[in-house]
């Protein structure tokens, strides 16, 4: 069992819903404070009824009343003199956002929609049609429907352009709005209008929303004996999905694997416990990650348990500048325990943890609460982890286009190079993060 000296919380490290690379988040346990409409209770340290607002607080109180008065003055000026009408709620919401976001690039106030997105990203499941979309040339384009999802079963294809949802045209300036409209209560219908290349007329699909599970792990067997495992992000299911994928690779290979390429490129992070579970799958013992902050809850240490899914077979971890936070925890742990060689480019360098703290009204704040450390005791915050083998940043494109159904090694030269390293190592796995940060 993993050991943590803190109450249960969902710790998320990484990109969710467009957060900056490596944004770390922790979903704090506990219910939000009771919200009583119309009830008015003074905040701690606030003056009692009848006390002049300008009264100086007693010694030892930390309420900056001069700043509070300034906020009230600014609020009054903006309400009265700004060119367009604004209300108190709009202004105070903006003030809250500004207060939290001014702390660092990763802390933020989350409204109910943003909070829901964080929870969906962390849990790895939601109710919808099961489709990944992107914004391309001012069009909402289907990247891929998820296997077994309502969208896949209905015949929606990659490259389809979504034009309308329930008869209402999509807003191409707000992708989140389109995604939100396709989600909904399980079992409810939704109509999706599609433009498809080669089809003379627009198409419309009526789908029934269902539970959709996001699987972030993909596995291939590019050569007999050598496995490839791609982790796109870390959700609550990633640890179990990784173990299942490794066992499936062994089954397909009909023998233990000789080596594994673990692809963490452009992995922005995710759930901390999932990252620890992935590292634990390859380690028998030792610290995986520790964290330090100001409060007891922000200080913890997580360690590996006995059992190595690869039985010591070599690992090459592919990383780049998009590998952040939870991905760096896995890379750092495997490197420090001399379990893997890192190949690619220096990682992003995100070494802090944010805790998502529920508020009333289904809102939350995402607040930096800890710095995390690799097993060697190094913080990689703003520094990143240097690979053992550095690859070209922009390799030359092939002379001829590679067909999409070509083998993985033809489609991705970095994977080919990693498999070569597994077969004939050019570097050992003896350098820790400490040594990598200090240089040769």
C-alpha cells in the first residue's frame, strides 16, 4: 500500500481544461462551507455592528483595513464612472480571480464550469457522446471518437466537422461551449450536425448520451520482445490501465518483454496517485516522491511497493519540453532509482502542487500548497530534468510522406531510436536527477 501522511485528497498535477503546462492540482477532501442565502455573519476580525468601518483593528489582527477601504473606493468609482454598466457581482468575481491568479501562474479561482472540468479530467469519466474535438481553421473538427462510445457506434468519423448541436450552430470561438453542449445526463438524446468530406449533404446524428471513460494509456508491440507504452495524461484510471496494458503486451508477446519504451512526451501531468502507481509498477522499493509545504496536509511522502511488472527489463522513457509535473515525477523516480534511461529533451520543470479547495456554490480555488521533490531530494521546479540521451528538437522530415498505416517505428523516429537503445545501450542508468541537473 502507498503511504501518505495526510487525509485523502485527489492530487492532480498537470494540464486540465487548458491550464498552463504542468499545472498541479489537488482536490481537497471535505465539503464546502454552508451557504445560507441572506445570512450575514461578519468575517473573523471584522468590526462589530456599530463600529466605524475606518476603525483601526486591534494589535495582532491581520486584516488590512486600509486595503479593504481602497477596494471599496475602487469598486464605487468603477460602478459609477465606467463607460458601460457593471454590477457588484461581476466586479467582485474579477477581483477574486485577480487576487488568486496574482500569486503564481498556477493558482486560480474556478467557477462551477471550470470546477466540473477539473473533476472530469481527474476522474477520467463523464456522461456524453465520447468524442475528442479540436478547433482547426475556425471549425470544430472531430479528432477521434472513443472506442465503444455513442459517437463511434453511430458512425462519426475523424475529420468530420461539427456544425450544430440540437439544431443550434456551434460557437467556433468557444470550444468549451461546444464540448459542454455535447455532455449531459446519461440516457438523454443529443443531435449533432456534421459536414463530411465527400458527402453532398450535411448529416445529422441522434445520439444517446452515456458514461464515457477516458483511457490515457495506449500500448503496441512494435517488435517481438519490445513493448511501447504511451501515457497521454494521468487520470484516476491510469495506474490500473498501465498494469493491464503491460500484462496484455506480455500476453501478445507470448513471453516476458525484453524492454519497454515509455512515452511521456507532451504529457502535461494529471493525478498524482496515478503517477505514483505507474512508477510503482516498475519499482520494488524506495521513495517515489515527497512534498513539502506550510501545513501538515501539504507534507507527504509516497513510496513503491514490492513487485516489478517488467522483472527488471530495461526501460527508455521518452520526454520533451511538454513533459510536465506528474510526468516528471515518473521520469524523475525511474531515473533516480537507476531503473530507466531518459531520452529526448529537457522536461518542462513544474515542481509544485496545487490543491483544489471546494467553496460554496460549487466553486473552488486552485492554490499552490507544496513543492515536490524527486527521490534524490531535488526540486525540479523551473529547472526540468535533462535526458540521458538528447535528441534533435526538430528532426528532418522524411524525404517521402509516411503513410498513416506504416509501422510505429517508421511513423516516429524517436521510438525507433529508443528501441535501438534498448537493444544496444549507449548509456547506463546510473545518473540521478541530481547529476543531470549539475551536468556531466
